[in-house]
C-alpha cells in the first residue's frame, strides 16, 4: 500500500498525548503507559478537522438531521468493499454502535431471551446484553480464532431450547482477536441461523480497519444474510469515539423490523458527530490508507518486539483492528478468582502484573469471557517509540517473575 500522507501514528509525542483528557490517558497515573482502551494516538484526519471547525464557526451545533451520514457510508461501502447493497432507505442513525446493538436486539428478541456470542469477545457484549434483560450464550472461537461452526450450532440449539426468540451478536471483524470472517464463513453462519431460527445482529464497527492481506465482507452481503441487521460507524477507523454517531443497516428482509425503531432513538445522535463521520467516510480515504499502512508496520514490529522481550507470549498477528490478543499463560501469573466478563477496566492476572510491575495498562483477558483467562488485549495504535517502550517494560517485568 502506498500513500502520500505521513503516518498518522508518528505525529504526536508522549508529552503531547499526556495533555489529553480522554479515558485512555487519564484512567491511570501519569507514570503508566496506556495501551488498553481502543483510542488511537492520532490527530483527526484533515477533512474531519475542516468539517468540525467549519461547523463550529458557523454555529452549526444543533440537532442531527438528514441522511448524509448513511449516504456517505453507502458510497464508502461501494468504493472500499465493492458492496452495492447498502440502501439508505433501510438505515437509521443511532447514538453509537453498542446502543444500536441494544435497539436491534429489542427488535428481534424479548426480555429473558438468549443472545449467542463468540467468546472471547468485546466485554460490552456481555454488559449490554445483560443490562437489556437478555441472557448470554457463548459459542467459543476455535484455536485459530475463527468461528467454530459446530460450537455455534450447539449454542443455537441451547438458545432455542430455552424458549422465546434467539439472536446471534456477531463481531465482524472480531474484537479482540482481529479475525476477519470470510464470505464462506459468513454464508455458513447465515445458513445455521436460518436453520435454527436465530436472527443475526452484526457489530461491524472495525470494518474500515481491515489490514493488508484480508478483505472485509459485510454480513448483509452474503447469501442468507438479508434478514440480518448491522451496526456500522466511522468511530474506530478515524478515532471519533468522542463524537457519537453510528448507522443501523437492515437487510431487505429486515426492513419491517428496522421500521419499528422508536423515533427517539435517533435523538441521542450528535450532530457534530454526524458531520465528522460523514467527512471521514467521504474525504478521509487517503488518511485511512496512511493509517492502515502504519498499523501494518506496527503489527509486524510488535511481533519482533515480542520475540525479543516476551518470547513465551503467544501472538497471532490480527487481520484487522489495532488490537493484539496476547496469550500470556506461559508466564504462570495467577488469574485469581473467576471474574464476570464484561468489566472493561477489570485488572487481574497478567494485566494486573504488567500494570503493577511494568507501569503498562492493558486489558485483562478475563473480561472477554470464556477463553480469555491468561490473555491480555494490547492496543498498538501508537508510535513505534511508545510501542517499543511498552513491550520493553513488559519484558523486564516478566523476567522479574523468574
């Protein structure tokens, strides 16, 4: 991949980053290097900056309106993924992806019903499903971090036996493993869902962040996926988490479901968020290409650093996202009592050890459900210098355990 723009990950110093007041840089003391929550150490893309500054100068700070965001997403999907099936009339804006997930689950399930997830998975999948009155059923990924169709079928059967309606909350691409599901895998998922009467809701927030060597396939684009519901956003691709906005997309056979979303759901969307996300999708492609090239270099550099400083830690380079799922079981750190998944700030096991001994904050694997114990999730969307410093600190801490 070639680009004329500089690497966005190399534009800020540690001193500049520590002036930020967001969660990544303020959750822990100043001597801790934060490599946990999914914020990137970048400046906003120039088109996003221009759009926001223009809106502020014009006093355009009212309520969100219109279909511009969905239209920009449609055009981006066509350019980037070759997907022509995103119909603007089958979309609605929602405040963010996880709140959108909750609203989609309310359309296709009732309180007490089961929602299947592929563990280990993004902790809010547990927290938001529970808070909406639904029950989580796990279908663990296989040893290669891919969907295990047999485990998924068994989970669908368990969910069906509980009575009521069942849903499958698909993470595509998968967080924390960075797995990019293939068209063949997704078509098999759709066939299984149809066989068991399970509705699919896909969290596709990391779709713009598929790295060289893999291709993103929208769930709604595969055979049988046309009765699914998807949540998409520019949030992760352009580091816009603080500018809340997302788009819920329905397959053609889910149009009637999406039409039942209460009007007030769209009231929580940030107008400035929609402006920023629309600008990113329409005009931020060159910046995204530069970012993906930088992330590609960082995932390779991470492999080198781990081989040098943490050789017993397992690492399967992700196909997407800026998150590394690291197997630390060989370090022999006590995980402590079993923890309930879903707590993003949970600090146990290797994560607690690295925080205490290395002053590096990472996410504890136990928060991600079954298969997470003994693991950590590390955010490598930072400069090469800070990535190197973090792994060196962690390596020194691990050697002190011997």
